[in-house]
């Protein structure tokens, strides 16, 4: 078993740290946010994610998981450092590397003092060439050492879906990694040894490209399904039925997971990674009309939902869901938050039912409200009781299909204006007071 320091106590970092500890490794999680560090050291997760709280608690109690704000302590006392900090979009759409470069410099400075071997493995999403062109030079400059010889370097992209991240970790859809040196490649094999599935050991630039290709493909599938759904609805056809039958053709090796007409995509990965890949293509004078169209079509889907809401009378809107997907409290680039903001700006009074987001605020989690740059004073808009929400609202917007909302909201179809972005029932079609976004 390895001794591992995980940098960044966000979604990827917390899940990676807890799951590595569950596999038996000794893990130190590192972050500048003292609240997150204190949460882990108290055996609590700083984020909402299924099964994560139990993993953090159990492995902290077993002595395999701890946290610190001290970078030097973490590097000097571990064999491997795994970097999971964010790479948010710049205003231009280019990948934002400020967190990555700052951390590379900090880790490099400690490597200059460390005796013995150490590997630095990046999990942050990086456009192809970033490891070789940015991360390695920063580490070498700060340490005065040679990468691949004096210390190890590797890239290990993650394919975790928020809401099912722990399950995805232990039953991965893809295992991809690359390294400059054999010692780091061995460490990566060891970290993944007991996970099912084929291991794809590639060069670092290929691993970087696979991550972007995966996220861009997921985003493209969502948008393609939405456009088919919109067109199908315009001619009186059920787009979900069309896509369901199309996906039954398993000869094209296409998962149906994202091919379900509905609302826009969001979150911490798909929007920014599409922008970054588009920027990379433009920088290299490569035409990328699909990427341009995917982002534009995604914005169009949010505008479409707004138009449907405004087609009904009433000024009070009850939204079921505000996070970017159900089962998480993450608001980064949430299309539902964007829709709420548009409605508020248009003079609507908005109230929101989202159990995960409310739990994060009620429990005082350090990550509560993370990524919310759209809805002012969000906690005051949250309502914990669905019946109260529907009683207060002139119009209901169904953004997430939580199990507990299906029956009571289905009973309201035809009784109260409903804009359904998640499809309460496969038999529900737009008629009268009910509008499905793609059906």
C-alpha cells in the first residue's frame, strides 16, 4: 500500500482521498480551506455525495484518512502526491491554470528538500500538452530537479459523475493513465490494481485528450438528444421514444445514458471543457463548428425553458431542483440556476425545493453554495417541504425528478401550470397546463 497526499478537497479530491483510503492506502488530504480540513479531521465530508460521508468517517476512524493545510508536511510524509484542484474557464474560454501552476510551484519547492523518491500525479482536467508544457516546467523550475529522473510525474484523469462518484470510482467506465517514468507508472498500476476493467496505459498527452474527448462527447450527446426532442415535438412525435429505439441498436456501441431529451447540461466539467477544447482548436486554426453549436444549443435550451414558463399566467415560480444534477449540492454552471436567475431578473418570485442543496446549507457544510454566481441570497429561497412549495407557486418547474416528487407532482398535471424539464412520467405529453420541454 502507498502513502498518498491528495491536493484539493473538492469533489474529485474528497472522493479520491476517501476511496484510496478505503482501498487501504494511507491518505492525507490537503487544502487551503481550513473548514474543509477540519471537516475531514472530524470524520465528516465537506460535500454532499452519496456514500461519501460513511467512507470519510470510517477511514478517518481507522486512521487511514486525515487532512492538513501544510503542503510541506503532506509531500514529505507521502510517496505520491495526487493533484485534484480546479481548472475553471478564463474569460476567453481558455483553461484556467492558476491553481495548478501555484500548486506545482509549491510542491516543487518541497521536492527540493525531500530525500528519496516522490511522484506527482495530476488528476485535474488539463488540455493536451499542459503536463509537458506547463506542469513539468513549473515543477522543475521550483525544485531545481529533473522530472522523470529525480522525481516522477504522471497524469491520471478521472471519469467520476457527481451523484454516483463513489460507485464510479470502484466500478469505473474507463481507467486511463500515463507517466514519464516507470516508478510513477508502477504507482498508477498499484493505485488501480483492484479496480475492474481494462487499464489503458498511454502517454500523458493522450490521457489528457481522452479526458476532454469523453466530456465533449457526453455534452454533444445531451445536446443532440435535446435537438432531436425539440424537432420531434414540433411535428407531434415523442422524442424520447425516438431516442430510446435508436439506443436499442447496440451495434453502434453507444451508451444511452446521455441520449435522453431533456434540459441543458451544466456542472464543473462539461461546459468549461467544451470551451477549453474550442479555444484550443481555434488557437490551432482548426474549425470546430460542432463544439460551437453544442454550447450555443445548450444556452438555447435554457432560453427555451424560460419561454415555456412565460407562456403561463402567474408571477410565482416553484422550482424543483437548482443544482446542476440531482443528488448533489454542486451549483457550478447549473442550467437550473441560470434559469432561476433569468426568471428573477424578469420579475418572477422564485422558490426552490432541492434536498441536497438545502442539506448542505442546513448542515453548515463548508462547500454549501459552491459555484453559485447566479442566484442572490439562495438560502432564503429554499423550501424543505414540497407541498409548501406547490401551494405557494403559480407555476411549477420540474428540474430534477426526485423519487418523492413524482407522485404528488404528477397528480397536479392539468390542475396547475407545470413546465417539466425532467419528465415526471413517460406518458406525459404537452397539453393544456402541462409543457414538457422536449415532449
